[in-house]
C-alpha cells in the first residue's frame, strides 16, 4: 500500500512514523508547504518527498492522510473524494459549518471513505468507560463530567485562527461524550472567560482562556464539560461517569496533574503529562493503524465524517450560547440527523 501524507508538522510526523513502520504500508509520499520540513521527515523515515499536493494525487497512491493546516482540510478532502481515494483527516473537516457540509457532500457523492481523527476513541480508558456504560455496569447514567486543560497556552497568533476553544479544544470532549454514552446532545448552555494572559483579552472575540458548558443528553443525562488553555500543573484530560450503581473515571492515574488536599490523599504526580502527543501516543498510533485496516477492507470506518459533523454541531451550539448568553437547542444548528 502506498499512502500520501499531506502535512509534516507535529501530528504529521507522528502519523508518518506509524505508517512507515506498518507491515501493510509499502511506502509513503510526503509533502508540506514547508519543503525543508517535508524533506527532513522523509529523510528520517526513508520515504519519498513530493514537491506539492498535486503530485500526491498524480503519483498513484492508495490513500491519503491529511495533517495539513485546518484551512486546507475541506479542499483536500474534496479533492481526495473526487480522486476516488480513501482519506484520513485530522479534525476538523473545515473551518466552518458550510465548508464541513460541502466536504461531506463531496465524500457522499463519490462514495469514498473519510475517517476523522478523534483519537480518544482509541484510548484504552475511554474504550473501557464506553464498555462500562453500554454493559449496564453503571446502571442508569445520570451525570457526566469532562475536562481538557493544556499545560501551556498556544501562540497568540493561533487564537484568531483556531476556531475558538469549543471547536478547537472542547470538541474532543464533545465527541467523547457522544461516543461513550451513545446519546445525542439536545441542548447546550455555555460561557467563556478571558481571564489570565492579556493575549486572551485581545482575542476574546475569537477565543477564550477557559470555557464551560452544561449539556443535556436525549435521555436527560446532564453533562458538564470545561476546557482551559493554561493549566500550570500539566496536561489534564479526564471524564467521570456517574450512574445509579457505580462511577468510573477516565484519565486518573499516577501522571494526572492534580494534588489532593486531604491528609491521606495520594501524592502529586512525579511526572505529570505535558501534552496531548504524550498522553495519547498509543491512541494516535491505533487510529492510524485502524485506517490502514479500513483501506484494506478489514474493518468498518470507526469515525466517519458524519460523526465529526455531530460533534461540530455541539461545538457550534456552545459557541452560539456563549455569544448570545442563552441555552441553544441543537435543532437550531444545521446538519442534524433526520
């Protein structure tokens, strides 16, 4: 199998390394707008560099992996679809809802495969939590609490192009809530704050330093989810699911960056997680290995574009709620399932 990889940044490097070592992948063709970066990655892996995106689609590849800038995702997905190629793409599909719907329309028209990169679906903790919910171990689920917090803030320039904290950061929690519980969100009530570094106040029209949302699922389960751009203790991602019979927690281990104030509480983590690439390393490898299996026809698509659309709709509802200071019904957001 020959795979074209577009984008040789941090995630592109992770995925290229996994694919280069995969027994069913014969070769990679790598390209990036930064040609030096593409050459460096290809040289390290012993793979081929393409001078541009056009060559990815003319040199004869069996599939495409998109890890380019967000602004390019929609166009590249459409181009892969028109070329009849299965594609793996990091989230999001596009920078806005209309671009997302347009790209999905192209995939549907072509009848091709689009697998989206929501890596938490491949993390052992989230998988086990999903099994606990679906098996009935928790009894009637009534409350979900989720959080994501980065150790350090992104560059200031990123804030105005990220799509905002709900679409860029919290969307992983929103997808995980849907996937783990098997329930859809029906209402969202959200807010955000620019407290902290002055760059957040300057970019507050586009992004927040921290945000919170209260969601109601279709069966009445309540969800609280928070996201923070800065958490000095370390990278912290958790999900707590409480039912009438039991409670489970994802992301609570000896590297979770929390400190107990109780005299007999556990000690602080010696080596707290520092970022998503470290925390979800195994999940990133597993999702790309799954894509190879999808391309080979050995398994069903584990996260198609319609799943990504539903997570985006919740993020859009949260952002609308933040702006207008009111609860938002998901029916107000286009792209819902009939």
